[in-house]
C-alpha cells in the first residue's frame, strides 16, 4: 500500500504545504518534522518555480525567497532523502511542469523514488497532457495527483477515474491564497467524484482558519493549507517552527472536530 | 488521448485545470466564427474601414540602391491604425469575445503596443478592458500607459517576478483563472495554450496573404525572402504563413540578441533556448538547468520575451524557417538607417528585421526580391533611442 493511502487513515487528513528552501533548506527540514509531530498526515513540499502561475502573492513571494536563496531541485532531493531516514510520513512534491520536464521526467521521477517522495502535483499539467508523464510515474511508483476545479463539471468523470493517491479538489476559481469565504458548492463537486471513484478527496485553495477546516473536512476526506502556513513562515522566518506547529495542531483538531 | 494544438512536438495546453473548460469554449467559438460569414464580413469591414487594410507594400528604392543587391519591399504594418500589426489580431479576438457574450477583455503587454491595440478594439466594441503590464515597462513606456487609459482601459502595473512581459502574462493568466465567465484573455502573440497560437496566426496571416497578392501585382512573382522580427512571433508568423508551402521562399525571423547572443543579456530564444513548458505551451525557452525561466533582455520591450511561439519552434525544427540573432547595436543602427534613407521611422522591434535585410540584400543579386515586414512605427521608441545615444529627451 502506498504511503499516501495511510494519510487518510487517521480521521480527516490535514495536509500542510510549505515551499522548499523558504527561508532556507534547514528550516524546511525542521518544519517537516514539526508538522508531523503536530498531526500533519501528509506534507506537500513546493519545488520553487520562477513563474508559478497558479499561485497567489504569498506563495509567489515564498518561491522568490527560496530561489534567491539559491535552493535547487537537487538540494530538495537531498533534503527529502535525509528526512526520509527518520520518518514514514507521506511526502509529495508540488511544482510546475517545467522544473520536472526540464530536469528530465525520467530522471526527476527516479530521484523522487530514490529519496522517498510518494507523489507529485503539477498544476499546469492538465489531464489531457498528463499521459506524457503518467507512465513514468507508474514505473517509479510515484502517484500523479490529479486536480479538479469548480469549472471541471463533466470533466470530473475522466479525472476522477484515473486519479491516484488522492484527488486535489480546488475549492475556488483563481489562484492559491487565503479567502474569507469559499463560495463554490464543494459538496456537489465531491459528490460527483464519489459517483465515479472512491479516491480520497482533499480540498485546497483558500482555507486558512479552523472554522473553514472544519467545514471543508465535513464534506471531504481532508484539507490542504498552503498560503496561511507560508505566511507564518514569512513572518517568523528561522523562528517559525513553534508557530507553524501550533497552527498545524489547531487545524488538524478543527478538521476532526 | 486527444492532443490539441500541436505543431510537431510543440504547442499543447499546459494550463491549470480551472482554465481547461474556457479554452474549449474559446476554441469552439473560434471554429464557429471561422465558418460564420457574418463574422468574417464584419472583421473584413473593420480591417478595411477601421484599421486601414490592406497595408501598403512599398518599394524601398533608396535602400535598394544603397545596399546594391536584392530589391527591397517593405510591408507597411506601421501604417495600420494604432501603429502596428497588433490591431489585426485584437480586432479578431475582441469581435470573438463579443460573439461569445463576454463583456470584458484582459491582455498582457510589453512595450504597450498590444495593450493599446486591445484597449482600442475594446473601446470600439464597447467592452471593459484591463491591461497587465510589468512595473518596469509601465515606467519606461509611461506614454503608452496614459494612451491605454485615454482609451478607457484600466492598467495594472505588475510587481511580481521580474516585472516585465513574462510576468504580465503570468498575471493575466492568474486573473483569467479567477474570472472567465464574462472575460476573454486576448493573447497578444502566437503563443500560450491552444487555441491561441492558431487563432492569433489566423488573424495575422492576412499580412502574408497581402504580400503575396501585392507582389504578384507589382513583380508578377513570389519574393525570394521574407524577413520579420520575432518575440513571441505574431508578425513573423503572419508574414510567413502564406509562404510556408512555397519552398523557394526563404523565411527569416530576427530575434533580439540584446548585448549579444553569447552574452548574459539577450532574448535570443532560438539561439539560446531549450525545450520546455511555460505559459501554456511546449516550446523553446531561455531557462537555467533546473528549468527556472531566465530574465531576458533587449532594447526592444516587444521582443523581450524568454520564449517563442510553438509554430516557430516547429518551423525552426524542420528547417523551413531560419532564425537569426540581431543585437541592440544593429537594431539601433537600422532604426536610424531606415529613418534617414526612406523617411520611415520603424519600431525598434521592426528595426531588427531591417538590420538583417541590410546584411542579406548585398549578398543577393539585383534580380532577387526581399520583403521586410515593418511591424510597427517607431514614434514610441524615439525617446528611448535618444537616451541610448546620450540625448536626454523627456516625453
């Protein structure tokens, strides 16, 4: 059984995101353990990209900080390898297609396997284009995480049926970032998925506070939080382990309350 | 699985899931418009009465004599309304937006030419318009910002990333992903996800079609070479497309080499780029070994783009077209040369094509014919060229 499945065995999953190398690779490594200790079920590690078109300003700024600090894809592979020696928590990379494609799909996925990454999320690789990497992902045992959005409608069937690991359900139009309210009818989206597949559904985009975590977890299998965490890291920098840990704890609890 | 919008291995639709349905909506609307005689008649009327098409094919006699080789004709896209070829595309796309029932258009712009053209078409057709432009570009092209505002558009100065054209595209894509119900993203070049490279090429191919007809009338034959500048590549694709099947016609794209294709400061994608996926398309991009997109440089804000349209990448791959790097120095000299020699001040983008014509013409016989597309007029560049020459002019 893949490690990703285990993320959904401990009540509603809480899935935090952080940008690898923000503010530096050592802090990222420390934060991964802090998140795990405070109840994270799966951790998304962002491989920074110069032009992250699906991200709002908070994660854009994190990518810029990481890249200007000199972090590279190879540094992240090495970091994950060190982390993997001490933990079995499911880890997935979230990045854009060019850092993967340019590195070489085969080489990138072989390194994922070697360092202990379990899945990969590529927001600018839609279902129609994904077959150029899907086979290689299978070969190396890396789950390619599909995404559905509020606009997907009749596309949900194909996407849900080919989903691996979990399905990333985008809660809102637009880009990542904290939102006051989530207006999409996510319940209907997820019911539609359920009619085609029993893949775990995690909701992301716009979730920042315990109230939202509780509401979203109630209609899904887990919640994903990125910008709200990256904002804490931006504020506290090298001292962010404490505040990030507390936040993760409160969100995991809220999701299961 | 169905692969849409491929030019050989290039092209495709590499965008977030959120945008996939609206791309399909645009594609379907475009296919319907192509077959709709009413749409075509309306577009042709706008081309003729509003944009002043057909643009002239002008025999540059003094330039021809001076260079002493092939006969040179200039395709005068600079004479179009709004001063560049960009109007051809925006009239088509904004008309399409209207047919789709959209009430708002958004667009990216570098130098401001596409932004001005989009704002113009939106004003004409009564649509709301918002333009995304890198903060650095809004500073260096302040006059165009005011021009867009005068036309009723709202201009957003993009402060993310490197604050230039590629970042303006990023921001326009983000905006579109948040609001597509009433909004069409009017892409300015033969780039981005399918169907845009095809749509923009189709709206620009009138350039080459006219060249063919006009030259046939004047000379009774095809040109030996067609030269155009390339950033994303819309005026070049528009100039080339009609001739792709005429193998005897040499097609030459001139890309911006900035301070030199072998220096760190350039935007020569064919010379220095490698295969990648960015802004919705698989094509060639200037990037580092980890796939981070490079910051590129050219004196020309319109050619200052780290990629190239996928159809150009294919024409390069198959050898059907050649792409040559032209430096800032060569472009500025050509800018001054055409001004003095023919009394035509070209856009600094177009000056890249003029620069290569100056190299090529003397190597060809007097019985040969070169057509150079002057994609835009140079009024917008006068102050910048003056500064380049050490003369301080305030716009």
